[in-house]
């Protein structure tokens, strides 16, 4: 009897928990990896440039969030689009102290938004490095990134991701995540169904490419064996 | 540069780490390890079995296994999978004809149960050669972008002139905490 009740309890709990996936995007040196480490509580971890992929899991209310941390370097941006089908929203990090790169950042963001998988998905923009005296305000970042014409639901939140040991973590990081989950909350069912379907589409495409490659290799091997016989 | 210097830079690290270095024959695995150890790289011959590089420092013990990549040896790679903390996969970026073959071997590696979740560093080696494929091109050809079950990083490198090796190893050592 107890077991039955317990299972029922677990069932309800599972039902109320929601899983989402986010991608952390932004130019190299924006502070993506630092920001993720800080939210995870690893404030002292030093970062080096990311040329690849790393995923972490966070909890925010009833949301279990898987975050993809990707490299922002010039050559890596072209592969961001490979991850967009699976995400429910993106977190875009800007080095607010580096206004000279706003134009470049605007272009990188717009390229990502051109991908049809990004249609109607929310964007949380962190205007990072507010500890620097030269940091732009949220309004200046809105202008710099041309967000006035952005059709996706978005919000710019100033923050400082880097946390010297002994100082408290910037609460605005969690505020940002809360804004993002609450904007997803309203249409979770529909959005999640779409994300699952589109992610499956991409997986099948990848599987097809893999088959093609195996076929190519098999033919190469046969060809080689034939030549050796002659 | 040297591996020892890299280990010295690690903060509060103890225990053991086991790193496996794989890749097709002629990729440059042995050359990379020799270069990292500041040893002569002019007299290297194809590895018939394996080489081990073992380093110790302040209670931290690092063992790097470099396995031969010739086709006849590849079936034995599996014997080395146990308890791997990080995998380094080396690619000859100038050998475009064999990128498919290299991709195929990597796929088998990553699908193995014993390799589940093991962090992956890809060295896009031989960047000094004309026509070498760039790191992002290799990431796409090898479908690294479809990996979700482990952290991965790609590092452009040249064992011949030493570029990229230190950066790659730093990433690996960060993963094995
Ligand atoms: N002053 C200051 N520096 C920061 C802040 N956040 C990050 N940084 C620094 O910015 C540099 C880049 O940070 P990363 O987190 O590695 O940047 P990234 O966006 O992950 O870069 P890629 O991986 O190359 O795309 C590091 O030196 C960080 O210490 C911040 O809030 N304030
Ligand atoms: N130009 C150039 N040549 C390299 C580089 N790295 C390795 N080589 C050469 O590539 C050849 C193969 O290098 P190895 O280190 O023996 O390759 P391996 O991956 O250990 O090969 P196996 O032991 O057979 O699996 C040697 O002639 C090296 O000198 C590089 O960065 N640039
Ligand atoms: Mg990063
Ligand atoms: Mg060798």
C-alpha cells in the first residue's frame, strides 16, 4: 500500500517537474563559461576559451535546465545552428565593456536568429562585466545589438558573472533565469512538443549522414580489395 | 613548456588520472607526446604496441597511453578502455582522404560502453602542412556537433612546431579533476 502511494507521489512530482534545454551563445570572451560556472557555484574556476561543447544541469524552481556551453570564437559560430533545434530558448552573453564589438555581436545574434529553429523562442541577454567602469548600460546594449527590431521575446539584464572569492554571487544571474523560465512557462506544452519533434528531425538527418558515410567507406574498402587482387 | 610544467600549474590536485591517446596510424600521436615531453621528434617510427608516459607530482599521478593506430592494431584498442579519464583523439588534418575513416573509428570508440561520458579532446594536428583542414571544418566532418553525452573540445595543433599542444593538454587536465 505504502509502495503504491509512494509511486503515486513520485508520479505527481515527475509530472510537475519540467525539463528544458538552453544554449549559451555570444562572442568569444563574452563570459559565457564564467557565467555558467558562477551559477553552478564554481566561482573560483578559471576559464580558457571554449572550442567545443560542454553541458551542465541547473535547477530553477520546477525547471531542470540543461545548458549547452558553446565556443563563441569566429570559426566556431558557424556550428551554433547545429544545436538550435533542441533548445527551448537561448541565453546570449555580451561583454558590455567592449562596445567596439557590439556590431560583431549583433551580426552573430542575427545569424543565429535567422535559423528557423529559433522562430518564436525567447532570448535572455546578459549585459555582462558591469564591474568594469566602461560597461554599457542595458539601454545601450539594446541599441548596440539592434534589439528594437527583434521579434523574439527578449530581455536585457545587466550583470557581473565574475565573482572574486569572498564576494556574493550577483543575484541578477538568477533573476535572468527566472524571467526566462516564466516566459517559457506560459506555452511550455506547445513549445516542448515542437522542440522534441524538431530535435528528432535533426537526429534522423544525422543518422542518414552516418549511413551514407558507412556506405562510402564500404565501397572504398571493396575497391581497394579489388585492386589488390588485380 | 613541458608536461611537468602543466601539472605544476594544477591547483589542489591529488590521485590518479589515466589518459588514452588514439587515432589512425601516422596521425602524429607519438610525436605529440614526445614534443610535450621536450624529446627528440625526428626519429619516430610507427608504434607497434603502445608507449606509456608516466608523470608524478605532489601526489598527483598522470599516465598517458599512446596506442599504435595501424589497422591491424586497432582491434586491440578496446583492451585499453578501462578507467579512462579522458580521451585524446589525434587527426592528420592534411590527410583529407582519410577523414571518413578517422570519423568511423572515432564513432566506434564513442559508442563503446566503457567510454561513456569520457571527455574528448580532438587534436587537429599537422596544421603546419599546406591544405590542412581547419579545426571547425574537421568538427563538422567528424560530426562532433552531434555529441551530447560528454564534453568535447577541438584544438588546432602542430606537433612539428609545437603550436596548440599546451592549450589542448590544459583542457584535458581540467576535465580529469
Ligand atoms: N571583469 C570581468 N571579467 C569577466 C566577467 N565575466 C567573465 N570575465 C572574464 O572574461 C574572460 C572570458 O571569459 P569566458 O567565460 O572564458 O568567456 P566565453 O564567453 O566562455 O568565451 P569563449 O569560450 O571563447 O566563447 C575571462 O578572462 C573572464 O575572467 C565579468 O563579469 N567581469
Ligand atoms: N608536418 C608535420 N608532420 C607531423 C606532425 N606530427 C607528426 N608528424 C609526422 O607524421 C608521421 C607520423 O607520426 P607519429 O607520431 O609516428 O604518428 P602516430 O600517430 O604515432 O602513428 P602510429 O604509431 O603508427 O599510430 C611522422 O613522420 C611525423 O614526423 C606535424 O604536426 N606536422
Ligand atoms: Mg567559454
Ligand atoms: Mg605512434
